[in-house]
């Protein structure tokens, strides 16, 4: 296994000042932190003289299209323009190679730098990782400011969206004084925070609401309502005509119920017997440690993993058992 080095902020900035075509790699099924951080990084690199383009194994979700409008509307590698052959690659908000999805075999060895905030993961390049940061957007903002490049209103919009999304609009326990100060700086750039948050939290498609309704109907409670788990079979996803991006808020369906301390959403993939698990904690409980038992990771109160099981009921039983064992 390669020996990758932890870098300082100064070293990261100096490395990025070196002009070179750059591809910015996001994790599969990208969220607002990944998209906002990557697009802001693209603008920063371009301001320093490096052509840049963001890439991902999956397309930009429709509810985040407002972030890429007029800048980069497709994240697929097939949309990369000419001139990026052999380009250097920087990974953002991507904690391990597996998170890059189908792009791993082709690109992993070319990644020269990781910028991330996840406390658990598998570094696959020299890296700048700050688990204390609420979002990768918080890190990218600090790097841009330290480089003396002006933070434009477009950069500020992208970074505010990134930070807002990963803190649940500044409601989650990962929100710190530094997070609020970062947000205040971005607000001073003249951005429309009300519209950003409306797009992130209120502008839900009918498909997303359909998924949440179906998820609520499959919600199970354990330990006197302290633990809530829902499963979403792939057959149900097909029946309702839903895409993967419509299932991203299922864990919030489980978490928002009064009295729930630990929530999990288990989604069957297109591969029979393979399930993606998202876990959240409303109390001081390390769901990342539970996710790690299945080869996953994340943050103390927000983590995910992939597991194999004979059926959805068995997958639910496996997660419940792991949660109960972790409580003992």
C-alpha cells in the first residue's frame, strides 16, 4: 500500500498554484457539499491560471442543477472537453477510492491530492483532511482565502450551499463557531441565502416526495422508538419510477420522528442482495463506527456503508444488531 502524506494548507495552495489542466473528482451520488466544493475549486483553479473540469461517476442530481447552471451542467467524464488528456486529478469530499465508483480503475492512480473532511476513510493520495470542518466547502473556502484569490459571489454561492447542506442548514452538531464565521463571510459577498436554502430544502420534486411517502410506510421502530429503520427494495424503486437521487432523503424520514435517536435507511441496489445504508444519530452515538463494521465510514453522527444480505428483512436485522451491539 502506498505511503501517502498529510499536507499542510500552505503546501496545498502552493501545489494548486502550479498551472496545469486539472480534473476535480467527486464521490458517486454527489451531494451539495461535493458539487459546491468541486465547482468552487474549479473557479479558484481557473482564477490561478489552470483549466479545470469536475468529474463524477454519476450525473449531477436534478435538485442541484442550480449550482452548475452556466458553469458546468454535466459531471460525467464523457462531457469533459478536449485538452484534459493526462490532466492532474484532485479529489474533493471523497474519503476512499470506493466512493469514486466506476471511475476508480481508470483514475485512482492519477489522483495527486485529496481535500476532505471525513474522519474515517482510506486515503488514496497525498491529502489535506480536516475532520473538524463541518463540510469540505468550509475547507475549500479557507484555502481560497489563504491564497489571496478573491472569493467571487459565484464561489460564495457554491460554498454556502456546500456548508449549509452538510450542516442541515446549520442545525447539526458538526456546526461550529468556525462554520458560522465562514457562512458570515460568504453572506458578506452578497449572495441570496434565502434562495439557496429554498433550492436545497424546499424545492422538492414530486418523485422525491413519492419516495419519502413510500419510505415512511416502510418505517419500523425499535427500542421503544429510539431506533428507526426503513428499507427500500429495488423492486419498489422500479415500480414507482424513481432514480437513486430521489432516495437521498429517506434517512431524514426516519430521523425526523419525535423520540428517534438513531435512524437508518437501507436501499437495495440494482445488484440483487447489495444494499446501501445511510445512518444518522440525533444523540452522541458513533454511527461511523457501526458503518466501519461493514466497510463504510463517515462522521460520528452521519455515516454510510454497503452490505450484502439475502433480502431487505435480513439487511435490516443486520443493521439493528450492529446498532444494539454498539450501544452495549
